[in-house]
């Protein structure tokens, strides 16, 4: 009950918008449950009327005349007489000739009652399925939304497999549990109770005899639930690892093929699959064992019933009705037993979903953001330090980038160049100091405003599986086709896009697989063009290109850089020759700073790097 409580508490905010559907589902579930008791009572009444027994004796029903004297016996007698008087004209009796009313009763009331019962079940299932499908899909969207709002540090400590499992696997378990649960939690208990009370009404002693075994068979079902939960926990862990492996393998298929790693990866996947099968079979065993356990209980109950009927010489119609009653009683018990296993499975996922929904972004939106219309003066780094975990990656950075300035950033690999760039976008906040634009701390501006001021062209180009036009247009929501084509022309991308099979309407494939590195780069530059942001950040934008592509991309970048403030990270120092100022980073510190020519002449680290790239300390700079 505790777990069911947790599941419903967790799901309630998502259930609320569908409460009308939920209420309808529950209402029809109750009607279905009650009509089961009605079917049992009707069967008993019909058999009794068609049999050659004194029908007006409630004491015969109870199987013990002494009950007539008791308080409950009197009530029972009265209820039975009232109902009998009401239905008497409509149903046949063994010693009466059939008349029209009775034919109507048989061919109208009985089918109507059965149809009511079946349609109640149908409507209840439909309304509850409608509710649970919507709830779980809303939950999926919420999980994805929460994930998308989290800061990058969360993604650094999570794996892709874990996130996919939360969005699909954990919510899927909850979906199955809710779908069956909201149905079972009303329909089955109401059926159990209504059947139980009708049986009690017909013959209390017989009912007790038939039900005495129920608790003995419910206990093993509870133990099976615990077993299923342990297996479900292991299944989730394995699913996470398996999904990560799958994402890793499919997204790096070129490297995997180049290093002949296909069989190794498939082997690891196969091992995980086998382990997953073992755990899945444990939960299947737990779930399916419910059937034989409860059915054995039911059959033993029937045995006890027969012994009781024979021993106490009760009328045979009781045996028929109770046979039916026991089946109607144990079927929902079986369903609840199976659902109990699903509850245990779902409770594993609920914990994980609760964790993720409780996550908050470490980079926060200010409550009252200061607005900034455009960039006019300067970007300032004031004593900025930053660490991802314990190790400090940027130390006491002091930097000023005036409007219209071109800042070059050089430094060995791992010196902190990309980290510095990431801080501009507020992917992370500095652990110490502040970054400001036109005197406003980035932390006081809305995240959207900050990102609108800056366009990024990085080495890791992301091309979506959309058309060329959509890939460029995403830089400016609502961009017209004219604007998109103009941006492509500026980025020297128009020519190759026109040559694609469907021009701007050609889908570029996942990660832009149908394009070359240089073409992808130009799509990214076109995206930056259309964004038309006043600050442009280039992080190794031409690093992986051959000299011809680099020439074309460089030309596009030069055009893009006009009238903008540019921050350019480059390993190829020749790219930085037009910079107003270059800073050299080493182990997170600025160790040199000055004009390009000035640094080359200074004979420091930058000069050494330049020499190693064949750049001479003259104004005639040439890269090898
Ligand atoms: N997400 C991260 N989590 C933890 N540490 C990180 C993360 N990203 C980078 N680092 C560490 O921070 C340091 C600086 O990394 P950064 O990517 O800024 O270097 P870089 O100068 O851009 O190098 P490169 O020239 O190779 O691109 C490195 O030591 C790196 O290991
Ligand atoms: Mg980098």
C-alpha cells in the first residue's frame, strides 16, 4: 500500500489535468465491479426460480432455518421479498406458464444487464487508458524539459544511456503500472467486495468456508513482489549500460570500423543482453507464478465448498452459484497479484524519475533579469577563476574586450581556451570573479539575452537531420527563405547547397553525414550569419579542414567578422594575424598578451609556437 501511495502521489500532478477522464474511468469501474455481484445474484435467483424449490423461503437460501430469527436474517428476508416481488412478473418460474412479460424479461432485461456490465468494463478501460497514456506522455515531456533546462555539469556526470532509460524505460514501467493500476485499483476490489457480499448474503457459512484459504495464498504473492523488485533494479542498471553502449557504438561507427571493434562491441552488447534476459525471466517467473498459486487456492476453495455443501446438505443451486462466485472472486485476486509485481517494478523507476525532476540547474536565471539592448561598450573578465570539479582550470583571468575588437586566444591543448569560451555562454558560471557585458554581470541577465548577443562557430559542428534551409534557419527562428539563402551566399555555402539533389530542401542526414567537413562548417557559418549577433566566437573553426576548404571557410569567416566583436580560438596561429590582441593561455593562466607581431618578436611561448609553425618574426607571415 505504501508503494501504491508513493506512485499515486508522484503521478497526481500529472493526473490532475485528466481528472474528469479519471473520474469517469473510476465510475464505470465501480459500476462494472457492482454488476459482477449483480450477475451472481441474478444467476442464483434464476436457478432458484427454475428449480422445483420453495422460492419464497429466504431460510432455504441461508441453508439454516435458525438464521430467520436473527436480526440479519430478518433484514435479508425483507430485502429478498421486496426484490422478488419486483422481478417476479418479469422472470419465468418452474410452475408458471411463460407469458409476454417474462419473454421480455429474458430477452430484454438480461441482455441489457450483460451489455451494461460489458460496456462499463469497456468504458472504464478506455477512459483509464486515455488518462494513463496522457499522463505518461506528459511525464516524458516533463523529464525531457527538465533535462534540457539543466546545466552542463549534470550532463558531464550522467551517461546518455541513463538519460534515455529515464525518459523511455522508467516512464514505460510507470505507464504499464498506471494503466493496469487505476483500472485494477477500483474495478477489481469492487468486484471482490460485491461478489463477496452477494455470496455472504446468499450463504455466510459457505462463503467463509470457500474464502478461508485466501490469506494463505496471498502471502507468497507478496514475497514474489520483493523478488521482482530486486530483478527490476538490476534490469534498470543493465538497460542503462546497454543503451550507453548502443549510443556510443552507433554514433562512433566510423572509429569502431576503423579499429575493427565491431565484434568487441557486439560481444559486450550480447553479454549484457543475456544478463538482461536472466533478470527479465526472474520478473516473468514472479509474475506468472501468481496464476498457479491463486488458481490452486481457488480449486482448494472449490474442494472445501463441495465438502461443505455435501456435509451440510445445502441445496445444489448454492453449489452452482458458489462455483461461479469463486471464479469471479479469484480472477480479480489474480489480477491484483500480478499488478502487485508491476507496482514493485515501477517503484524502481519512480525513484529515478523523482531524482531527475528534483534536479535544478546550477546556472540559474535571475529573478529580475537586467535587460541589455545590443552590445555597445566592452566585455570584461574580472578576476575570473573556474573549476569543473576540484582542479582549477582557469585562474584569475583579467581581460577586457572592447566593442569591435578582435581577440585571439592561443595556448597548448588543455590550457582552458574552450572553457573560457564556454563561460561566455553561461554553460557554466565562474567559481570566482565575474564576466560582464557593458557593465552588467552575465548572471544578472536572462540566459536568452546572453545567448542572443553571441554567435558561436566551433570545431564540433552540429548538423540536424533536417533540410539545409532548416539547418541554417535555426539560427534565427522565423527566418524567411530569402534571409536563409543570403546567409548561405555570405558563408560560401550557396553553391554546394544548390548542387544537392533537392537544393535547400535536401535533408542533410543525422550529424550531416552527407556533407564534407568543410561543407558542414559553412552551414555553421551561415547559421552564425543569419543570427547576426554582435559578438562572434570562433573556437577552432577551421582546425580540421584541408587547405582548400580552410581557404573558403576562412574567407567566409572574414566576411562574417566584419563589424563584429570577434573572439577567435586557434591552434594555427596564422589565423590570428588580423587580431587586435592575442592572449596566450597556459594551465588556465594568461601568460602572454599583446599584438600578434609584438608577441612574435617578444621571444616567449607564442614566438616559440609560431616558429614551430613556420611563422617568422616579420610582417610577411606565412603558415606551413
Ligand atoms: N566537461 C569537463 N569536465 C571536467 N573537466 C573538463 C571538462 N572539459 C574540459 N575539462 C578539463 O579542463 C581543462 C581545459 O580544457 P579545455 O577544453 O578548455 O582545453 P582547450 O584549451 O580548449 O584544449 P584544446 O586545445 O585541446 O581544445 C582540461 O584539463 C580538461 O581536461
Ligand atoms: Mg578546445
